[in-house]
């Protein structure tokens, strides 16, 4: 019987978002008869390592800047000789791509985290994507991402495998139950979640809620980021008493579960985990029509709808209509669970990684 392959997952650390949750899921639940996982963090600061199973080895490189950590990664691969190195973050994979040909006995996999042409703007990082074809496999989370890699980065189609993000149904449903009533009955409550950055489009969403001032609909935004002060100022200028910033929440799932509607306002995505998690919580979604697999997740009229947020009045009208609409939580949940549950997606990873 063949021994399990050593697989090293690379993450920058410092923040714990959708990409990190996917890598944690892979570390915890890949088939142990096939793989022995190690999580390599450039910095373990802020990473909830208690969520990892005891048999997942963690290596902390103690370096904050990605470009400097790559040299330590190269030394680590030379020393430990893992059979598979898995880049769990686009920029990490980009910096690693030029050295791949020097490791003939190791297979390299990149999991891209965004629609690259939308996300990567810095010239020095774009340069490294010239070497992306060195990877043996590139995981694209959506058709949008896959087509972007082929058309705009000239990646060989045979190297790309589309695997959607998994959602840990049991974890989310255990976390979403709360005895506390989080929202006042005075309002119809809508939730949005994400980093407070331009990419997530909260500035656009505030413009939408300026159209809803006269209605008892309140937006609760969960998250933090570099645009926090700018968005707070925009809220004041627009006089939005119907918008509240809640900051980061270690467990956002009770908010999703108790909300009448979840809104995704992003300008672009990779394959938004939070949209999957909203569905598992039984919450209907209204999503901006943007690149990043939105149309692969939303089944119109079942678990959500898609509408351009640039049509400010139209998007506001959809919110106003949808918060009054009767929704069937079980139907919403089944729509997500039947396609994106952890077990379904992990089987695809076990197969792709096992066949390298």
C-alpha cells in the first residue's frame, strides 16, 4: 500500500477570510489514506489554529511580507521534499511560480482566489503571473475565473480545473443558533458581510440605502478594513440612520440566520463563501451582477436573485420587494447543500490531488 503523500498548504496568515476557511477545510478533511497535510503560514498571527484537527502540522515562518517568505518556502521544500505544494492564495502562488521547474519531484497546485485581471493591478505582481503555466494544476473556483485565466493570462486550459468552494454545513448550522435576539422588531433587518474595501462595494450599497431612508429597512454591515472611516463619512454625508457598522464578528452566522435578507454588493468576487453560508443559514440573497461565480450560486427565485447595484434605484426596489416576500428556508438551504456541501467538493479535491 502506498504511503500518504505529504501536501504542504501555503497561506500568508494575518487575516482569516474565505480563502483561509477553504484551506482549513482541506487540511482537516482530505482523505488521510492519501494525504498528510501540513499548513505553512507566513505568520500565524490572527489564525484560529484551534479549528484545525490535532494531526495537522503547522509551520510558522514568522515573516509578514509575502515576497520575503518565498525564500523560506524554497528552503522548506528543499529540506522536507513534500510530494505536493498547494498555494492557497493568488499572490503567494504568483511569487512561487518562477521556481517550480527547479523542483522536479514535487507537484505544484495553485488555488486562485479572485478573477485575476480584476484583482491584480500592481505591475510587479502581474509580472510573476507570466510564470503561472509552471503550475501542474490551477484550481479555478468559477467559470468566470477559469475564462479569465485562459483569455487574459494565457493559461493552458488543460492545466485548469474548476472546483467550487465548499461550505461546512454542520459548522455553520451549529454556529448560527443563538438565544439572543440580535435585531429590533422596529426594523426589517438586512445584513452584508465583508472587508471594508472598494472591492466589496459597500460605497455602492450605501447609495442604495439612501433610496430607502423612508422605509423601516435597516442595513447591518459586518466587517472591518481600510475604508472604514471613508464609509463612515459617506454614511454621515448621506444621513443614513438606517445603516449600522458592527465591526468584525467572530461568529457572524446568527446575524445571517436572523436577517430577512443578505446582500452581496461586491464589484467582483472569486466564489463568495459568504453567499454559500447565507444559504446554509436559510437566508435569501440579493447579489450584485458581478464577475466571480455569482450566477453559479444563485438559483433565481429559489435561494436569491441577481441585480446590478449600479442601477441604484432598481436595486433599492428589489430590496424593498424582497424583504416582504415569503421565503422557504429549507428550500434555500437545500439549494446550497445539494451542490456545495463539504463532502461533495472534498471528493473532487481528493480525486484531483490524488491523480497528480
